[in-house]
């Protein structure tokens, strides 16, 4: 039986196999700068080279981030082209050099980038189309807000008009779409530590594009776009080609459970997939230990979930995490929704470290929802 690393190597090998004259495109999609798209892409490039695949870096922009620089390592890098514009030398990916080198796979960062005046194409995604047409496979990275088809949502949420855009067909026609995900608080912490932008720029970003409520929307948008265009759910740790299947891990707090039920229903509807709602009940959560009001609201939530199309499952166990993971495996769940711990409640009140243990598990995507009462 293959482990995750073996399956991942097989997937990478499959990318390089040419069944037609055109190369294959693999896109690493994220919700914002700093989630780790480029690092993940470079790690995969190193893994491919170890499998004997000729992989070369066409363009990577480290943005001064030491972590990104380190992950380039000893990969072959094609020198950049320099174009003069208004007495300034601008550096761009050298398209002709990439075509002449003709590797099996080319790594190309910042897919939505606008090229310098005088370049053969206006946009980098157009460079990539020419490279693919020449029979070279490409690994490329971008953020979800640059997709043409989500501009109305992004404009409504941010008030910002994104100028650098990529046509939806680029993602739709990709062979693989990999969601590179990071919890919102962790991304904001990386920003505060100076791992994404310099201090003053980071402070402004936290007040604007990196606000928690906006990042949550962008994260959900990235997940939905990945599922919509690839026809499968691409997860951070694996790229299992399965139809997306959603489950919601419900706490016994009735108000928060209701919020999660409504969110799970909406997400399942937009992804056109079935969904499940799971209660893991311990002895202290039995009816005899509840007030009449708590029991009534629990029953109402079960009825609500069923009316919204969920299959509701109640499991008896003192091992909440183990039971959730067993359920996920048995039901082939690809996306698990759970409430983010807050005020000592939600999943956090059931067992310290429960969310961390779920995050460490492999084989499915975990989406943590800020599920305060009334936030659905």
C-alpha cells in the first residue's frame, strides 16, 4: 500500500507524461499571498526531479522571503530577460530561453502577472499558453482573487477592482488544481512576523486585504473554485480524484451547531454534492444530562439538518477525534467542516487539542468555521 508520498510521486510523474503534443498545466491556487503556494510548488519540483523528471524554474519571485529562496535550492533556474522601458531595466521570464531549454516541466510563479512593455505577450498566462503549446508541462501559482469569474464577489467583499486577471478557462482546462490552504489566524500571524511583507506594509495589509472576515471569504472562494473547475476536491496534503463529499462535525452547543448546519448546507448546495452531519455523543451529553430546553434545541437541529438534505449520524463514543476520523474514512469524506474553538467552547470545550489532532490528519480537507451564534 502506497503512503501519501508515494501517491504524490505518482501524481507528479503523471503530470510529465505526454499523451498529446500539448503540455499539461498544474495550478497551485491559494486565498492570498503567504499561504505557501510557491513553496509547495518548489517542493513538488524537487520531488519530480528525484523521480528523474527534467524540471526547471522558468520564473519564481521570492519577494525577499528567505523561506522561498531556500526552497529553490539547487533547481536549475533560467536567467531572466531584461527589457528596457523608460530608462529602467525590467526583469521578466525569458520566454524564448524557456522554449529553447524545453524541459519536461517548467515552474512559473505569479500566473496573473502583467509583462513589461515590449514583451511578446501582455500577460504571463499567455506566455504559459505558448509554452504548453510547445509540449512543455507547467506548474504555476496564483491567488483566487485574480480569476476573471470571481470579480463580482471580490469587488463586493473588498471594494477593490483587481486589474491583473486570468481567464477562467485557464483553470478549467488545467490537468490538476491544488488548493494550498492555511488557517486565517496562522496567515495573519505570518504577516505580523514579517514573513510576507515588511512591517509597515504588513500593518496596512492587516487593516485592509488581510482582515479576518475577508480572508475567510477568500478561503471559501478558493475551495469552491478548486472544486468547480477540477471536478474534484484538491486538498492541501493530497490530490485524490474523488467527487467532493462534505461532512459537518457538530458540537452539542445548539446555537453553534445550527450555524455550522446552515454553513454546511450552503456549501454543499453550491458544490452540488451530498453532505453529512455527525454528532459524537459522550455520556455527559446524553439526554438525562441535558435540560429540556437543550434537548429540544438539539432535536430541532437534527430536524433542520435533515430538512436541508443532510444524512444525520449520531455516534456514541468517549473518543471524539478517533470517531470523527473513523467516520471520515468510512464515508470517504473529502471536506470536513468544524467550528473554530473560541471562549473555551465549541470543539475546544470537548477536548483540548481536538482541532489540532484533526488538522494533523491526512486524506481530507478541514475547514474551520468562525461559528459564533448568529454568524451563519
